[in-house]
C-alpha cells in the first residue's frame, strides 16, 4: 500500500473543490492499494482513438469519465461493444452527444473481464468513515443481489463489517468462514468446484484495512468497489478483479476532529483530563448546589444519600446563601467561598443557570469534576448559546495548571459509587430501595438514567460497584469510562447501555472492550436507536450520533462482547453473568432435570450450541437409588433429560440434580421446577397451607447452597404464574440464575458459554 500516492491522488481533486474522484483516479487508488483492475486506455475523446493499442479479448467496455456522473450505468455511460475500432468509436461518439451538457474529462476503453453472473460471484468491498467508529470496512454480496441478500440473511451471514483498529487477518478469516458469500465463492457447493482461493478474498479485505488510515487522512469519506468479480488468470485460476470504484471526498476534520499521530482524533477527547474520572468515582470531598432548605427536592435527596452512604460530612459542602449548615454539613454563600477545591461538585440547579455556574467553577478552579444533573441543554432547541458558553469556559480552563473540571452529564441521574460512598440517583429510598449486602464486581454504564434505575429495580439481587449515568456525554463519555474502568481488576462484568456515541468515541469503546475481553472478563452491551425512528429519538434524547446498529453489533461481537438483542435479554444477561461469575467453561454437554415432559422437550428444542448425551455409567446407580427412595422408580428412567414427573418431592429433585452436576460426562446444567405439584414446597408462607420456601430444607435454600459449590455453570426455570413469583425471587436471591421459561434460560446459558469458551 502506497500511502503517499493515495494522498497525491486525492489532493488534486480536493484542490479543484471536487467531492468525488473520477473512475480513472479511483483505479489509480486501487493500484496504490495493490488491487488488480482490468487494463484500460484513457482518451479525451473519440478523435484520439486512432492508433490505440488493442486490448485482449473479443469485447471491450467503453466508459464516460466525469466528476458529475458517478452512477454511469444508470445514465448510459457504460457500453459493452465488440473489441474493434469502429464499434468502440461509435459507442464513444454516442456518449459524446449524450453528455454534452456535463463536465466530461474523457473516456476509457477497458479490457472486458468475463465472469459468471452467479449468486455470490459479484461482491462489494468498501470503506467509509463513520463519525462514531472512524474507518469501517465492509464486505458483502454485490451486483443486483446486494440489498436483497442483506435483508434476507441473519446478521453477519451476508454483510460483514470490520474496524482497522481491531481486525487482523485471523479475525477476517474467522468472520468470513461464517459468511454466505465466502461459502458460495470459496466453499464449493455440492458437485461444484470452489471458484476462488479463500486467501484472495481475505487479501482484498486486508488491502482496504491496511489503507484505511491513509484514506481517512486523505479525506476519503466513502470508497466502494462494486463489483469485485471472479475472473481467470493466465493459468486458469480464479482471481478477483475490481470492475468499478466509487470514491467520495469530504472534510472529515472540521471543528470536531484533528490529525494526531497520523490518525484522526476527537479534539475534545485529546484535551479532556480523563484521569480525573478517579475524582468522580472516588471523591474525598464534595459540594452540592441546588439543595432546598425546607422541601425534599432532588438536591436535598442527593445530600441525604451522601450522608447515609457514609460520606465525610467535614468535607461535604452545600452552596447556599443565608445558612451556616444543613443536615450537619457546612454551607457557603457562593462558589468562591468553598474552603477547598472539591473532588466532586454536584450541580442540581435549573439548566438556564448551569453554564454560568460551570464557567465560574472553571475560572475559580474550585472543582476537579462536576456532575451536571439538569437536562434541556444539548438536546433542547434554543439552548445553543448556553452550550457554547459552557464549552468555551471548559476549553479555556483546560489550558491552565488545574486543567479544568471534568463534566459528567448533563441530563443524567448521576452516579452511585460504593467505593466513593455516594449516590446522586435522586430517587427516594421508598421508591427504589438500593441493593444491600456484598458488593458485586459489576459496573453499569448507561446514557439513560431511567434505564439504569429500572434495571436496578428489576435486578435487586445485583449490587453493582458502580452505576454511572452519563446522559448527553457533554464531556466525559461512555468510552472514557470504559477505558478507565477496564483497569479496575476487581470488576468482572460491564453492563453498558448506549443510544449514541460522540465523535470517534466508538473507537475508544472498541479498544476498551478488546482489553476487557482479553483479560477474561465480560461486557454486556445494549445498543438503542436501531431503527430510523429510534435513531431520531436517540439523537433528540442524548444529542449524540445514533450511528448504524448493524455495524455496532458486528464490531463488538467480533471482540466477544455479549450483544443483548432485547431489554429482557439485557436484564437476563446481567443476572446470569453476575451470578455465574465464579463458574468456568468445561464444555457443551448439558445435563437436564425437570418434573414436566413438555419442559424436557423444550430443553431439547432450545439447545443452541449445547448437546444432550447419556450420563456416565457411574451416575446411574446414584440416580436409581434416588428414584427408589422417592418411590418413583416405576415411572422414571435414567436418561438425559430426566423427567421426574410431578410425583417427585424436593429431596428427589435436589439429589437427582446434584448427581447430574457431579457427573463427569456433564459440563453444564439446567433444572426445571414446575412448582404446581403438591409434592413440592414452592409457596411463600401464608394461611391455608403449610408450605414455606424459607425453610432450611426448601429447594430455594438447598439450590442456593449448591450454586456456591463446584465450578459448573447451571441455571433454573420456574415456569408458572405470579403465585410463584416469590419462589423464583427466592432462588435468585440465593444466587441461582432463574428464568420463567426454558427458552430464556437456555439462551442465557448459551450466551454465557459462548462468552467463556477459550
């Protein structure tokens, strides 16, 4: 790849004010990347055809070359003619008449590359510069099949996307193995021979990956070869030939991006003092503005939260004129009166007052970090002047010794940090009881505050070390937080909700996720704004780039990130990965136990990657003894899955499942608890029956003890109505990942196994 030549080719077009390259320039660009193209001659017009060297083959292709005609075929700017002078001249003369009103640089006479127009034999390989992820390389079906196959195939089966930041040759090879186009071209269907050596397909993608940095630096916004076709070399072997190239240019830098170290980077990102995230998450001192003296407003709730969480009152200040103290904390009349530069400043005043407050904080150098609670800034029309003032004050402060404050928000609920002993989620305790007990090695990162607290409400069994809501990401971003928290070795699970990225923050997210996954930890990701309507709502809500969901999904999945396809799936994944964090991957052999035949069938129907095979010979005697003691030997056989029938009691259930988990022929387990049978203790204590699921011999307790033993992953199912909600909740509270249907349980077990497979 010749980066210098790429810059030279594009420089001329940019100097002429053009936003696209001509096809001839595009072919030169491909040559600089080492990609074969058909031989061709360029002429100004038909009068220059005399004496032109004759190209090989019975046919030739005549094309118009004009910066104003990008889609030549649709406009009649391409003609396939007999390869003889008269036919070529006639075709070119016809085009000269047709395009007389356009700026035409000339025409090309091209070697005709014969290929079979079969499904999969025309492909697209392209580059585009995305504002969120930077350079993106795409691969997929070309020609007339492009849109049709992209819609019909599952994600990744037709179109694949790569980031030069994370894609190497081995990753490209692995992803293409699962691609339908690669199978059609290189796999050889039944009774056919492969048309192309797979290595050539990988070479084409790697050529674009290798050139991506130079293309971005040169201001190339889009570069698409459609199609690449499979031709023949001199020896008769298949080769890829680029028939057409579309190249668009743009000012990629603008006000937001700058060239740094040979790569485009976010200007604000370069200036941000991201090391101050430590001050946000573990502050030793704090101040709050916007606290009511008489009522329980959001500021007062936040103040009380900090006090209840054990924050040092001696270093907790309230900016409020007319008071000496409030709730045992010192009050000061204004920002200048703060007795120290606080690590954390919580801003809970109206949005109209926020910019001047932040400007003063920056000018006085009174805060290392600020949580901006109010919304209505970047996402609300008419606030542009306020935001401009805020950004100007931040930029000015960051050139000083103190480097200015780092902002979280606005339009956020703030942060709950257990190490920092504070909680700015201004929801009353009676509305949202905070998880208690031991701290789970989990970090929740969410643009939406409401999303974070609803997850907290729905998953009370998980007590995250950090819950971070960053709203509009006016300053510190999701990528900044992930990059910082990736260094926290205590954290095992990162649960991330994103509606949109700030410019090039997707690159930061990719780097952080790659590091986290490589260290054996888990990232669970939900990307909102997937449809056109959702993207518009996302842009309005968070003032960020909604981006392209298929690209986000593909790039993160390639790294091993768990991509949640629904909100329920996100919740289930957070619970599963949190509760199974001490388990390890052994294999895919599933051991299953239920008391319902339909559920045993459901297990078999939803195996996914799992397999169900026989138990080992050593397990049979133990199981037979259990069946005999429960007096169900006549109706229950030893086979996988085990159908205990409704006649099994809790002891038979527990002993059978423990035997299954102890079996060396089993790698993972699932236990289905259909709780309606009278033989089970499955109800909360109440009048009218003697059941009590809190008793020591209850399955909720015994299975809770069992999950703490051994390292095999397993899940439970409680398929029933709301009467048995306490039963399911008790299992989860005791550490057992529990679901209300078999398909959801096995989906989660499959996701866990896939994420942990070496």
